[in-house]
C-alpha cells in the first residue's frame, strides 16, 4: 500500500477537493470532504481506472473510466506505482511477483512431506529394528518374564504337559542362543504365542486339537522362530518408534485426529505383523524340512486354527496374520519334494502328550 | 495520507483531531519458515524468513490503520507507534499493533 495527497473532482466539471489517497494491490481509496463538510470516500478498482503522467503540470492523472471523474496527484511516483499494481493484476497467478514464493513453498512442502514419509516408513522402523537387535538375550528374557507374569498365566499351568512339550522340543534339537521354555496353560482359547526371551505359551485347547507330531512340531517351530528372530522385541521397538514419531509430529492434535492417526498406525503395524508371521511360517518350515518332519503338519495346524477362529473371515489387511489359504499355499509351494522320515522318539513323546 | 511517528508536521498545522485509531495484524510464520528460522538459530546469521514475516505484518497493520483514518475523513496519522508481540503456542505467531492519531492537516 502507498498513500498520497491528491485533488479529486467529485463530478466532471466540479471544483477539485483536497483528498487523501490510498493505493492497494487491487483498488484505490480516495478520502475527501464534501462541500457540505461531511466525509466522503470512494473506492476505485484498479481495473477501472486509466492512469497517466502529465509532463506539463508534473502531475499523475487518474481517470475512472465508468464515472468520468478524475484525480490528480503530485509527481510521477503515484503513476508508476498504480501502473505496477495494474500490471500485476493482469499477470496470470503463476507469473505474479509472489509466484516464486509459491513454487518454492510447494517444493518445500513436497520435500518435507516426502521426508516425513521416508522417516515414518523406512528410517524409524529401520532404527527400531537396529535397536531391537542390540537388546541382549538376558534383557529379552527379563522382558518376556515380566510380560508373562503380568498375564497371570502361571496359576493355570499344566506342568506335566509343559514338561513333555519341552522334552519334545529338546528332541527336535533346534540350536539357539535362547533357552526355550514351553508352558502349557489350561484354557479354552485355541492359540499359542511367544514372548521375548524364549518363553512359548501353548493353550491346552489348541494342544487338544493337534492330531499328529508333525503338527505339534510345526506349531513349536513357528513360535520358536518368533523367539529366535526377536520378532516380539522388534515389534515392541517398532511400535514404540512410530508412537514416539507420531507423538512428536502430531503432539498437540485434537482427540479425533489422534484416534485416526492411531488407527492408521495400527493398520501399518498389522502389515508388519503379517510379514513376521510369514517369516515364522517359512523359517519354521525349514526347521521341519531339515529334520525330515512331514511339512503337512503346517497345513493341518492351519486347518485347525481356521476351524477355531471365525475372526479369520476378516479381510486380510485387518488381520495380524496372513490369510489362512495363503499360508497353506505358500507352505505347499515351499515344501515340494520334501523327504519325510518318521521320527520314533518324537512320535512316542507325542503319544504321551495326547494321553 | 501522511503517516508519521512525529507529533507535528513541519509547515502543516493540524486543523482537526479525529481521534486515536489502532489496527492489529496477526501473522504466522508458516511451518517451513519456522524450520528455516530454526536453522538460523543453530548456524547464526540473519533470519530473512522471519524478517519478511515481520515486515508483512507491519505493512498489514499500517494499511488497516490508514483505511480507518481515511474512513474518519483524515488525511494524516500522527504519533504512529508500532508494538510487536509474539503469541500462540510456542510464540509461533507475530502480532503487530499500530496506534496513531487521525488528523486533518
């Protein structure tokens, strides 16, 4: 904005009155005193005025094309400024004086968002996994024990079955830095899970469903892979990492937004969870194949899990595990030409478990 | 329209006092500017990004002040004073308050 003094002709042919003039980017305002002493103000859009500089009087002349009224201002500075504003108005938006700022801001915005996406999807998870892999076996064991104790499962433990399952797994001779401890818990949930540090919990209801020793071997080697590959610890660190990242980014956001962001983050962590489950299936299968145990154990296990959990009717992207059919198909794919030898020791322990 | 920080204008006596007027402008230095200004904070040097924002806020406040003066029939504003404040969480926004006396010279 610039301000000037001027002589304003209220109507064509009238006496000029002293006026104060403000020139903005789209309009100009002329304030003046009417002959009756009252204040008057008119606004002229810059698109409706013609501006010129009169060399003889050294004044800037502005004429309203519609009204035919005129305004004079001393010097040529006003003429130059009004013309500049008029030119700027006619320019398309991307050629305006501030369009460079727009372009730069847009570039910065996309760079910034790109950086955030990169951080959230790649760098934070990578860092979290790196940190998880530095956690010692001892610390993981303490963490796992704390989780197990907090769940209050020890009261329902079936010690006899636990002993046999531990014996079964020891007979499989799977080398590991972790000392694997399997606990059978009396419960009607058809499930099993691994906590960090080597503890595997198998619910009695799932154990009842299992009909063959390869199926039990499949279950244990799947859960063992979770332990051995630090899946739980990695998940904890990843969740923590993305929570901290989101917290830093959206710290003071309202509750609705934080619920949305939380759920989006949950969906992302489910993707990771499915990846880990697949890894546990594939590595578990390798354990079976190396010991010449029938890989069909996995298929049987999946069938039993499917019968027990109607929740698997959910679309895959909402599930923590891959779709059962998919699991069966990649297990079948990876176990072609498998050599199978019946292991009498495992068979006899399994029979004891089933008694 | 004459806008000045002085109380009198040489050679142009005040004919009429039209009252005290003020105008505010509150402007945020957007998130990118904050980041770049933050870098300046680390590396030193002039923070042009904040200077531009401050300049813009001052322009806006003075423009509003001039419009108010014009509406009162004034052709000058005397004793203009500019106050700068930071507001918003973490002082992320700038407020400029322009005050002056609308007069007819």
